[in-house]
């Protein structure tokens, strides 16, 4: 393309290097070329950054003030606060009412982990899911254990730990945790019910109020984002495929036998051997 470099729609700046018309060779850049001057001094740059931060804080404060006087916004915040799980120390994204009704919950944390390991080592569907996700069975089980640690113990719901938290608990990388989640989805052992995201102004206000309710003071830094919310499930196909564990037979209790030789009868001496 005429006037461009290798078809690039944005021509290069011709003032950087000029080609000699006689020799066809680019002359070396002169060592005496003056260095480019910084547009701002350090103190000026710090003042610009501080002013920008203050402007953002002022905008957020104005938005919070508008929210406080908006009855619809107050109702939305109250609804988000009511949806927070009991004992939650950080704000998590709410789930639509009834969204968890069709997700089969686990029987226990130990049972779910046993189910995850059995499915990927004994079924074609499990092995295929691991192959497609590009994760080994042992790595998958470690990722499952990290997820299970932060789910509700009775149901497996409300797992909202961040990727960094799961990495710290499992020793895996972020990529391995993501691969584990892809396999969980494919096997229906995990259902993502809310995708993690940056919070909007209403959600940030709800997060700040939730922090005040839990900790009794305003947060030093506002919560900017929230992790995805998962439910760890025990799907019917998996529970039917895994055989029920055999119960160990209870030892029979022998009935207590009385020793007639040692009985004492009033008025009669107890003689050994009689």
C-alpha cells in the first residue's frame, strides 16, 4: 500500500530514520540528538494523579448520596443484603430466587470428593472431560478439594472463593483452577450460578454496608469486585454410576451367660463343681 509500511494502515513516522537518496543506506542517528524532555516534573505528575483520585472519589460520593435518596436503589440494596449467606464476611453476588432448586446438592463434603475422584478414574465420561480440559486426575481432585472447603457443608452451595484464594489453598496455578472448573462444568459436578465481576455503584454500596454490619466499622478500602458463585453438585448420572460403599458388618454381640457355679442361694453354700 502506497505510503504505508507492509500494508499497515498507519504509516510510520518518517522523521525517525531518513534514507539517503544517493547511497540507499540509512545514516546512523546522530549521538548529538537531544533527549526527549518529560512533559511533567515528578511533583507535577503527583499533583495530577492526586487530583484525578480526588475527582473519582467525589463522583463516587455523589453517586452514593443519590443512592441514599432513591427509594428504588435502597430497595435493591436491601434485597442484596438479605440474599447474603449467613456468616459471610465479604459481600458476594446474589443468586436469582429458585436458581438452585434444580441443582442436586451433595450428601456431604467427603462424599462429593469421593464422587469426583471415582468419576474421573472409572468412567469414560470423566476421563474424556479431563482430556478435553487438559488436566490430570490428581490435579483435578486437588482443585475439587479447594472448592469444597469454601462451600456450605450441608449443601455444597454458595462457593464464592476467589481464584487467588483457591490457588493459595490448593497450591495449583490459576490456569489449573480454571481447567478444573471447566471439567466440573462438563461433568455437572459444579454449576456456576453467578459470574464474578466488578461491582457497580449499587453493589459497592451494598458491599460497604455488609462490611459495616459484620465488622462494625466502615471498610478502609471499598470492595471493587466479587468472585463467581458456584454450587457443587452430585448429579444423578454420577451417583448412579458410582456403587454404594459397602457397610462393614457389625460384630455380633454374644448374649451374657450366667455362671451357675458362682450363684449364691440363700441358705445353701455355693460349692465349686456342683
